C-alpha cells in the first residue's frame, strides 16, 4: 500500500499481514489524529487498497465503521504492548484481556467467504459481504499472526517518530524499517551527514 508521511512524501509500505494494514488507518490515543475511517466509503476504500484479492463487494454501515475502529484500536494496543510494553506518552496502554476479548469476539463472527467460479480456477468472495464479515476476516488474521510462527517478528519501525507496525517475513529477520525508501533512506542520509561532519572536524 502507498502511504503519505507527515512531510507529504509518498512511499510504499508492506506491513506483511492484513490485520496490520488496518493499523495504518488510525489508532487510539494520540493516533486518533490520523483517523481515516469516518464513513462507510472509507472502510470500503481501505478494503480496496488492502491485500484482499480480489476486492470483496461490501455493504458497510456506520455501525460497521465504528466496529472496525474498535477492533483496530484493540489490535493496536495488543500489538504495541507486545512490542514495547505500550506508548503511554501517546495515550496507548492496555493490550490485556479486554482487548483480546474484542479481537476474539470479532473473529467469532462469520468472515468473508471464498468461492470458485467460472472455469473452476478463479477465486471470488461469495455474495455481497457485510462490514462485520470484513472485520472478522481481519480479526482472524490477527489471531493467526499473533499465535503463529511470525508472532515474535511483529515489530515497530526504528525510524524517528515512525510508529508503523509490520511483521518481518524476511529470511534473515533483520528488517528495521517500515520502508527502505522512506525511514531506511532517511537513516542512511542522517548517518552519511554525521560521518561527513566528523571528517570535517
């Protein structure tokens, strides 16, 4: 997916999991400033940008949008608590039983249903799905991620003032940045400037 930084620069970001893609839409505490899920069309637009293939046909209500935000915020707190114990300075603490209950409740709802059509080789999503089905699929993905083999590889970008979360699926497991073209490049530029400054002294 393509994101825009606070400086207005666009860059590609692959969080590595559907559930972590939802975290780019805002969050609890100070991250509410970045909220993009305001109306049903916003949740539909997110689904279109997500890794869901093909894009599901959706009927989303205002209630679905509020529910998606609730589940996202719970997931945000759970993930951040696991990575760094929370971000109290941003009003992001928790990640305990109540947040896990929210995720489990969402995962218990019927998810998006895949189907094979045409020549028997093309995949679609069956029918027109409700927003709750989309949220359920996201919650189920979160359960799989947080209990699966990559659970210990869920990380936060090492960039300054960057709190994007991703799962490191690289073979060596050494990913540090949300994107090499964004935070990775900024780090390289700063390091180069620091070396040149030292050489000039």
